[in-house]
């Protein structure tokens, strides 16, 4: 089952907006393989059950964005863990990239059940690094960060923290909605689960499909977990300021 289906028309439009062809994609894959061969310290393999809900929705928006719904599954603040969300989101992103296409990611944060106790444990620094990692390493454009169900009492404080996580254009893309009806202009009802007035299945059914996908890709996740750099092979002159590899041996990507 394809959890993130695309029509042929959507695929063509996405390639058009990125100004790339299927042939160029194949060429780029070969460039990456060639780049990898020059770096022997890198590994040779290629790269539900959580307290937080991190759910990619199956239907693209009219702007060909992939919506990822984020909310608490367990609202107990004593077990709230930001890093647990990040770990799961990265695993989900790794799996999604195997078969997904879009021109950007739109994060939809639902703060239902979020309290002052959660806010005290809300650390923007790892989340900021996570967003940077998603954009620079995975080359995923974050086209929007939409927040709903924020209590007015701490909406301002949380908004200030959220803005610390974002930079440049991302700060402009952070929106807080007091009424979900305003969000329908960006994420139509047909793209949302029934819990949000939409017609795109429901959250329990979507979660069961993703849980099944995770179980079926157990080997993939084990390989990814063991897929670490062999630091003893890294040249000494590359161990400083080497965030994404040596200059000149890989295409440089510009992320909006």
C-alpha cells in the first residue's frame, strides 16, 4: 500500500517546479554514488510507537505540499520529551523519502492538551537544529508551520519560543490560528482527517497503516541505525567544519 500516493499529473508538476527531469534525477543519483566512493569513512549501506503523533497525511495540498500533523498522543507532561518526537520524525522522514514527492513540507502543530508544564520542558534549541537538519540534509523545503488549538494564556510565550526555532523566511511562515476554518485556505478539508472536519480518512486508521509500514521496514531501520560514519578513516584536515562533506565533490544545494 502506498501511504503517500501521487498522481502522474502531480509528479509532472513537482518536477516542473523543481526544474528537473527524470533523467536528471538518475544522473544526480550517480553523482551522489561517485561522491560517496571518494569518502571511505562514510558507511557503505544507504540510508507509531511514540508518545507524540507525527503523521504525514496522504493527500497533497493544491500547492503540492506534504502536510505532517504533529500533536501529543499522551498529554501527561511528566513524560513529555521533545527529543523523542525528533527521533521519530527523523525515522518517519527517512521512510517517507523512499517513495514520496512534494515541493515542500507543511507542519501542522495541534497543541490540544499542551499546558504550562509542557511549556517548561519545551526546548527550542534541538527543534531548531532539527528543522535545519531537515532542510539542509534532506533538502526538504519547509513551506509552512501552522499552529492550532493554542490557549490564549500562553500563546504569546509559545509563539516567541517557536520563532527562536526558525530563521529567515521560516519566521514569516509561522502562523497561529484561533479558528481552524482559516486554515482551510491553505490545507483544504479533503487533505485533512475527519477529526479536523476533513474527508481524508481518520487518525486511527492512518496510524494503523503507518505502524504496519514501520513493521514491514524493520530491516531498513536497523540498517539506518547502524549506518554511521567510520571516523577512523576520516582525514584529519576534514574533521573541522565538515558539516556536509568536502567542497567540490558534491552538488551544492540551495534550500529556500
